[in-house]
């Protein structure tokens, strides 16, 4: 995992106002981006819902995140205290 790559992250995470659960999905990476989108709570359709953030700033949110962010394109996760669900979603690969 290149911690200098960027992910799309919900504003609530960046502001430190987020609450569980924490969701993640990975599209194929592009130059400078990891393909990851990470958000807390409910996903919104707002154009500015996701903000760019380096992976290095995300890994401290939960001890499982460094391992989860190693997932290949098509990976998805949902975590909360005492809960972890990880699966593959092939629809994320063909955009």
C-alpha cells in the first residue's frame, strides 16, 4: 500500500465528526489515486461528499484499516466495533 496515494473520504471523517459504521470500496486505481472511497454512516449523493485524502491519514481511524486497505480493486468492507465484513464486488472493477 502506497500511503501517499489518495482516497475519496467523506467530509465527516476529515472533520473528525464521524460515527460508525465505516465503509470502504475500491475501484481500479488511477495515477496518484488508490481507487479507495471510505465513508462513515450513510452514503450521500452530494457532489462534494468525498474529499481527497492521503491513505496515511486514514490508517489511524481503526486498527483494521491498514490491512483492509491492502485489498485489491473490487474489495469492499464494513466495520464497526465488534464487527467486520469484507467481500468482493466485481461491479466495482468495470466502470
